[in-house]
C-alpha cells in the first residue's frame, strides 16, 4: 500500500522534524537535538540541550525549527523560552520571557523571519528573527492558544484558542481581519486555496473547512479514529492527517472527503514533513519512517497514457500515494463511461464482468460506494433499461421519477433525448396552426402528461403553444434580450431544453469575458459584458463583474498618477483588489519605506519614524502597520531611558500617554518586567485597547519630563 524506503529510531518522542540540505534535523521531548545525513542516516550531530528538566509531553507543540535551523525550545514548568541556532554547532540567540505562563505552541513562518509564540496565558506574540525582539501581539485570549499557522505567502496567521475562536491576522495591515467563533478546539490548521479557506482538524476528531471571507464552516461526514495530532497539505487538493492512533488519513480537502486511511504498526503520529517526493512520519516511540510517495510513478503515468487503467490501478495498490498525483484525474474522466458500461453488464446478469470493469477505480471510496449503490438497486436499472428497449417511454419516465438515481444514468440521457425530440415535433405541429396538426400534437402530448416530472411542461405547451413558438423564434434570431424577457414573464419556459441551450451560450460567453479579464484586455472584456447584458439570468453577476473591472481600471489610473489616498481608499472599499498584481507592486513601495522606518523605530527615534512615514500617516489602510512602528519606537525610547535610570521622566504620565494609544499591552508589561520597573507604577493592569491611536494619533514622544 506504500513504500517505506528507510526507517530509524531515536530516543524519545519526536516533536519536530525538519529536512534541509540532505540533513534530517530532529528535536525530541527529551530535549535531544539530532542531525542525520538524509541518504545514509549517519549521525552528524547530537546535543542534549537540557538534562535538568522533566521530559515534555509526547505531543508537545512548543518546539519549533525554522528552515534556517533556528530552534525554539521551551522548558517544562517554566515560562521562559530559548532561541537557538545550529551552524555546525548549537549557539544561543535569545531568551524570551514574553508569556507569563508556559508556552503551549510555537511556529516559524515559511520565510523564517518571524516566530509566533502562544501561551497558556492566552497571549500570542510575534517575534522578529531579524530584530530579535517581540514586534507585536494579539489581544489576550480567554484560554490557552491551541494552534498557530502561517499562510504559505506569510501574509496571514491563523491563531486558534481553547476558547473556541480563530483569529486571522494580516501582516500586510498589521491587524486582525477576522474573528471566527467555532464549536470545537482546533488542533491543527492550514491555509489553502490561495488563502481563501482555512482547513482544520479538531480535538473531537472532525475535519472542518472555513471560508475566511464569510466565516462559514463546513464539517466533514467522517471522523478520525483518534485525536488528530499532525497535518500537512501535500498539494492543492490533498492533505495528510496523523492521529494518536496508528492511522494516517489522506484527505481531499477540496471536497472535505477521505480518500484513504493507512494503518501502521506504530501508535501515535507526532509530526509530518515532506521533502521533494519523500514523506517523513515520526511517532511517539521515536521511530521515523521515510516513505517514497513517487514509487512507480513513471510506470503509473505510462499505463494511464496508454489507457491501461487496470494496470495503473495495480500500481496504486502498491503505492497509495500515487492516488493523489495530478495524473489520477484520468480516472475521474473515465468513471462515468465505466459505470455506465458496468450497469449494462449488470443488467445482462454479468455481475462479475461489471465488477472487473470498475474495480480499478475503487482506490477512491466514493466511486466504490457509487457502484455498490447501483449494484444494490440493479433490479431497478434492469427494469429501466428493459422499458426503454421496449420503447415504453412513459413507464420509463415514471420509474425514473420514483427512483431519482436512475436520472444519473446514460439510459436516462437517451430517454430525455427522445422526449425533447417528441416535444419539438409537437411544437412544429402547433406551428402549422391547422386543426388537424393541433389535434395530433395534443394527442401525443396527452400521453406524456401523466409523467409527474413532465406534466407541467406538457400542459403548458398544450395551453400556451404560441408562447413556446415565439420563444424558439427569438432564439433562432439570437434575440436573447427579448427571449429572456419572455422567459421572465413565462417561467415555465425554463423547463424547456431550449432554455438550457441559451444558458450554455451565456456560460460560454461569460468564460470568454473571464479570459479577456485574465489577459488584462479590459476593453474587450467590457464589450463582452455589454453583450451579456441581454442575458437576464446573468445580469447580476455581469454587473458585479463590470463594476470589478471598472474599479480595477480606476485603480490602475490612480496608481499611474501615484494618488496614495485614492489607491488605498479603493482597496478598503473593495478588498478583492488587494490581490491584484498592480496593487501588490504599488504596495511594495510602502513596505520598503516601512522597512526604513523600522530602523529608526529600533533605536527609539520616533521623529525619524514619523518623517519617513509622513506620506502615509493619513491613510487608514496603512494605519495599523504604521502604528506597529510607532509602538516599537516608543518602547525602544522607554527601554533606553529605563536602562539609563533617567529619574527626570514622569513614568506614570508616560504610561498614561502610551496607554491612550496602545493600552497597557503585552509588550509594555514585558518591558517593565524586564527592567524591574512595573512595581513602581500603581494600578498597572493589562488593558487590551490596542487601537486607541485611531482616535488620538501619534506623539513625537511618550516621555513626560519631571519639572
């Protein structure tokens, strides 16, 4: 079912595993750092980081390793954390004591320039690896931080808590953009679909998909056998999930369905990593398995290319991970015909031949279930096929109305085709407008009026045949505007096949519009949109599309004239423009200027920050990001004065000023603790204001002199 190419064991439960430059880096719950050669598994480095503290929990989430081999370590029963770096040997970078209680989870972003730390005190901090300092935090949660994940582009972080909330934080804007209330505690989460969705596994063994724009969630039908512990997306469609049991699940996160479940001899998957075509799985007993996900991939693809689905399926039996390769779409393309042919065989009492035909598709449980459903209802399919063969079309329709699943078969497609032909023939008879033809049309239609699903359409043709004839004439003339007006006045026309054809034309034209838009040929796109205005069912979506294109054109115009206020105002009004390449390029200038301001902020030069960011101070979109730099500058300013024991500063008034802008936040309290100063300020309590600066603005300095 899968190919394990290497397997080795370390001491303790593996809490983190990183593969980089042909090296496997492992951290265990016994504070053991191990580095192996990826090819030979020879030990390259070993270090016992601590021997004084009790082992961490087997599934502890407070250890992290970055792609640059920065290591974040926490100690049992301690609120202190340690930042280390491996470069031929292990060296200390920083001691972090931001959280007042133990750190519960931590993770580096993909660029390895940011570390997120979440504690049992409900506090979440972002630590800059560039500055080696805390640069921002979130409002304190009511309970432990349970999970933190960064989007692949590092633009967002999703922070989950035991208080059953998810907070989405934007690094572009340096603020929270969404809070989602949830029903269960999130164990692991991932951004997918270009940050449009957040997928997650919960402590009550569920797989959930969240729509980030709306906050709407969808829960899977299946449950994991045990508490899920590890999660990693393999590609745009599939994710693997490990549990405290002995199972690894392959999930189609696009559909929220389970593709496969793999069982191991070991119990308790702690970590999942992918490097190129290798999947690394670690367990609580210290075992690490390396699986070749691409074993026999070339042979598999060749058989698919030669349409040898049965042979290709045998390779999947040997390596289940082939089932998540893009090339398996071939099975989806062939399934409808295969199932249809299998039904025909079953109808002819050739059940074994039918099973043989569809068995290659059974690596996908949904296809297996669909076939078994058909097999369990084969008597209905047999009868249905027989009725059509004997041209008992009315009875066939009645049976299909009774058993809806028959309408998914190719036999039903043939039945529908016959009905449409008959229906059209009757319209032609009505069009002759002579008593004999009208009588014949009514006679034919009367037979079909006993079909429940066709009754309304048939009776409407009998009573209002002139409307049907007018509608067909308008379509032949491609007068879609008048046609859809007529449909709007006579809703029964929507049941006719001609209506479906008109909608198909509209869809095809709409696809052209999208193509022109993607090619940035906006004038041509607007021309197509103008044509589609005649298609009334498309009017709402076309109006939105036209508005979107016009907004983009307006945005481009403002960008070309470097109109900062107009550009950012448009983005706030229409967030969909935020991902446009033109805006991202334009926004880069702000990010570069902010980086310049950051240099001044780190040395406490508030005036320098203000001067550099002057152009952006009145722009709402960049306000939170700018506030972050002012906060760093104020804290640096205070730190310099606190360390130099400046007694001419009125610290109580200074903190009141800071509080008016940012509240008595995590960063301030930690700074005062670090300097041993907070006891000197009466009634100093945390106050999660965070954004008072929106009303009061920014000061040149928060330091108040004693006179």
